[in-house]
């Protein structure tokens, strides 16, 4: 399975890159922290080398020994895995649910640094994220230019034209999800060409296209809003770099077209899955844009800084997003976060990992309804924008998955196909 390939090849590659990154920063740690920095680097590397060995030799998954706030929840989850009636008793790297051990690896990488001050705040994936941003420069310029031109006459657009623009920017945000560094094990995955030119040709690759439903939900929310109720959209972010910029453009469009009054962004509280967006990545990206020497890029960055200051954009992180749990257990494990997202008119879940957590990462029949796979997770109407990079997919028409499978055996993991999949909730 693709899970086997991930654990056998991709994850050890990612660990090797992390170790290499720490090696390369040795002098910097010494300059900043003296001998203490070098000692911490050595300890972190030995911790990670041990982790890599455990993974490659299928050792049992061990409880976390750090004192971080989420450690108890992780260790409870390990007990839960141990006691599954159909499990193997002792979870190990190759004998456990893929979603669990993959999340566990990233949590252990975090522990390797968090337990070793003074380098405990070092993000081992930061360079890759920055590189993805800079190498996607042309695409970012094209997108910011398009968007700033659109803003000039957005007030004159009729409903049909607004709908067309929303659909365009939803698609840019969908295909922006191809730029994923955990998928390429850290290899270059930047967006080189203008994302807008190829949209027409990509439409046939959207296997479930619920953009109409998203549009009618937003239009109805706008019509029914009162003085006291704002229309709120929440975007549960995935990758930094080009994908994040495409999400920010979409969010700005929602405000500028008055389809939404406020947008909440949800990111990761620790470095995660190589290129996932943390608060630092979020703020850094907006600063980079604001100080760019390209007029429309900097206009975007400055406006977005303004949105944050005015409070119409809000960034939140929560440790639930970096736990191994399916989203169906959010109300139980993170009732505060569940109550928060219930306030939203629309939740947009970006990317493959969020899709796996929405659907419990199971080997579903392709035609099982999306609503059923969500397993009672319905805090608010939600939509998944996801390019397929793992072997779980639901909500297809009967025979649709089998038909593609017959000609493309890797269709579920190649990132070539996407879904814009909506569920109205209750």
C-alpha cells in the first residue's frame, strides 16, 4: 500500500533531512548559544537517529517522555491503540494505522528539539518552507497581480461574475495543495507557472465538484445576515508557501466581495508534516509579501497586515490539529475548539491530511457518502479542498473510482486529481 511505501521510504528520508539540517546549522547554534547550542544539537541528532532506527526496524511505538502539554493525550491514544479489539496488541511502526504512526513521527521530531534548549524553538522545516515560497515567486506575482486587477472593479461585478471569480479562486486554492513538501519528502515542489492559465484544463480532474453548493451557502448567509450576525468563514490551513498565498487571496476575495465579514485561519502550533503552516510561517509570509519590490505583491501583503490589525482576519492555532485523532473525536478531545468552529458559517479544510482526519483515514468504498465517512463530525457546513495524495476517497459516483483505477493505478496518490467536497452538516 501507499502507507507501506510512506513508512518504509518517505519517513526515513524526511528524518535524514532533519538530521542533516541540524548538522548544517551547527555553527549558527554555536554563534548564538556557544557550547550549549552545540551540545543541544548533538543530543537532538542522537534522539532523531534513534527514532529513525526504531522506525526502520519496526520497533514498538513508545510512550512520550516529555512534559509538553499534549503528552498525556498522546499516551492515552497509545493505550487506546493497544487495546483495540482487532489490533495486534502492541502498536509498532509497520503494524499500526498509518495516520497514527506518521503523526507520531512528527511529534517525536518536535520532542527532539523541545527537550533540548537552547535550540528548542528551531523549526527544522523552516528553510524548506521559505525556499518553496521564493521558488514560487512567479506564480505568486501572477496571482497577486490578477487579484489586484480584480479588486479594481469588484464592486461592478454582477452575481454571475462574482460566482465565476469565486470558482476560479477556489480552484487556485485547490491546486495550490499540490505544493506539499511532506509528499515529495522535502524535494522541491514549488509552483512555477501561473496558476490561473491552466484552470480550464484541470476541471476534468476535479472528481467531486461542489463549488455550486459553497456559492449558494455563502450567498444565502449574506442575504440572511442581520446587524448582529457576521458571516464567518474558517480556513483550516495546510501548507505554507504558494498554497498559503492562494488561501490568503481566496480569503481576501471573500471579504472584498462581501461574501464573508470575517475569516479565521487555523494553523499548526508546532512544525508539522514538513510544510504545514505555523503562526510564524503565516506572519512571515504576509511580511515577505508586504516588503516585496513588486507593486501588487506588496499591496497584497500590506492589505493583509491591515486585515489582521482590524480583526477581520484572525489566526488561531490549537494543539488538536497536531494530535493523531480523527476529527470525529474533536468534540470530546478538544471541546473548546469544537465550540469555536461551531460559530462558523463555512469551514474550508485544506489538503490531504485534513481529508484523512475528516474521513477517519479508512479504506472506504469509493461511493460511500462523504457525510457518512465524517462519522457525525458536523460542527458547521464544511468543504474539503484536497488533491489526492493518499489512498482514501469517498463520495464518488458508482463506478467512477473503478473506472479511473483501470487506466491509472496511482490515481489516488499522484496529486493529479482533486475534490471540492461539501457537507451541509446536520
